[in-house]
C-alpha cells in the first residue's frame, strides 16, 4: 500500500521527564563529588576517615537495596522515586551544616538510603513506561542525561566552592528538590506512571529471574562495569597518571573527560542498535571494547596512549550500558513487578564499586598497576563469557507486554491493521 507507514511505537513523554530529572540530579552530584574529600578532611581527620565518608554511601546503598525493592513493590515507583530524592536532598543539605565528623558520616549514610531508593524506582519506571522495543534506547537516553549532568556539575562546583566549601552541598540539596518537584508535577496525572492500586501484577522474585541466562549475564557485566567504570576509574586512574606517567591532576581530570566523551558518543548509538539488532551483540561488543581499553590503560607508556585507551574504554562502557539494562527489563517484563530483581542487579553493581578499588589497590601495591588494570579487564572478559551463552531477550514487537502503547492514531483498515505516522 503506497503512502502508508507501518505504525511504530514512540517514547512516552514520561520517559523524557525521567531523562531531564536524571540530568538535574547528576548536575548536583557533580557539584558535590569533587568537594567531598576536601570537606571531610576539613574536620581534621586522617586519610582513612576521609575514605570512610566516601565508602559509607556505597555500603549503605548496597545494604538498603533489598528494602528499596520492597518499597517499590509496596508503594509504586513514583512515590519511592520522589521520596528517595527528597531523602538525599535533606541528608545532603544537612552535610553542609555538619559541625562534627560523625555527623558528616551519618548524613552521607542516610543519603545512601535515598539514593538506592530513587535509583531502583527510576529503572522500574523506565521498564513500565517504555514500549519493549524501545527499552535500550530509553536506557541510553537516561544514562546520557546523567552523564551530561555529571560533566557539567564539577564546573559549577568549582565556582561555588569559592564562596564556601559548604555551599556545594546546599546547591545539591536545592537541585534535588527541583528534580523531585519536576517529576511530581509532570507525572502527577500520568496513567502510565500511576501505581497499580489493585496490585494485580505479580512480583518477580530473584530466584525466578536468575533462571535466565540473560539475567545472569547482566549481573556479571554489572559487577565488572561497577568495578571498572565507577570504582577503578575514579580511585586508581589519578594515582596511575601521577606515579606511572608523571602527569598532573589536571591530566587525570582530562582523561576522565575523554572517557566521558567516548561514553556519551556511544550511548545513543548503542541504544538504537540494541533495540534493532538485539541485546546480545551489543553487550558482547561493549564488554570486549571495555576490556581492551581498560587493559590498554595499564600498559600505556605515554599520556597520549593513555588518553586513547581512556577513549576506547569509554566507548565500550557506552556500548554496554543500554543492552545490559534492557536485558534486566526484558527479563522482568511489563506485566510483573520487578523491585527485588532490580534491587539485586543494583546490589551486584554496587558490590563491584566497593570491591574493585580495594582489590585493585592491593594488586597495584603488591605487584604493579599493569596487574591491577589487567585483572579488571579480565573480569570483563569473564562477564563476556556469560553473554556468549545467554539467550537473546529483545522483544520482536510490543503486543505481548507493552505497558504503554504510545502510538499515533491512524485510520482503521478493513483488515483491522491500524496505521499511522512514524514518530520516534
């Protein structure tokens, strides 16, 4: 039939609300992250005590993740999401007024509770709101929003810290309140985001999801990705640049920016291809490229080679993220509540964030930086093995489980086939 387009799903406006909120939250996080170690040190404590302030956040996220999953199941994603953001806002604002070291540790720990709440709830919302055939693209958009915000945040933080070292914490708290109000305002009347008051949807348990090879692959790559991207990159890269390459802190910062550029460039492309070609090819490619870039960073003898390796690692992480998150969403599906399954995935990723820097530091001290980077790359190769034997989960259409048929209305053909304007 000439002149007629086959109807295609498009991303609901609620997904774009989450993307914008992710950007706002990340800007605030970027404002605080570079300042936090110096702020903790201002209480005249040792290096270990400074590390406790930073790690307490991650440990609480790990411990509270199962509870967050239950909260999502009981109260729904929107309420848990907004409550989590507000908890982080209050706790972070309190950090700015802390007068003793123990108060800072306590407030950061409370912020960890809220952080895991809104993270698990946000992913749950994306699953429910997004048509199955666009899940990877939605995940890529969401991750891109956070990435861009985290790039811009430190620039704002550098200006705010000139006013006071406490000011960035207040600014982060304000940005979180803005994000919470923004999400509430645009989702308050949404039927897509509304809590299922009748609780008709069953809750998927972790043991049920674990039967899926694809879910096991996502757990493996989540652990490796947490280790490399959120752990090793932040903790060991600055030391490696300074001690092995005789570079300045500015060079280390530039390498992180180069990584982010590669990551951002790959995210959206990966999301589209993961939705059209499948999750598995993109997951395998992302892990392979990440492993090459990570190992290459350890063996780079010059700053130029190190920057190239950082770019490659960033591209690999960007390729991996959308299919990995989409697999978790596919396993849960739109007709089940997946709070526990999402929480388990988040816990494994956080575990990689915690274990990675510690083990990499031990390996660097006992052997060399090359060994530390190589072992990190090997974890990605091992995760790649899980993906090789996993099943493909990409839905072929939205008919079986789509939570929201975001379709443009078109004329009804005699055959019952609805058609309309393509719009993605």
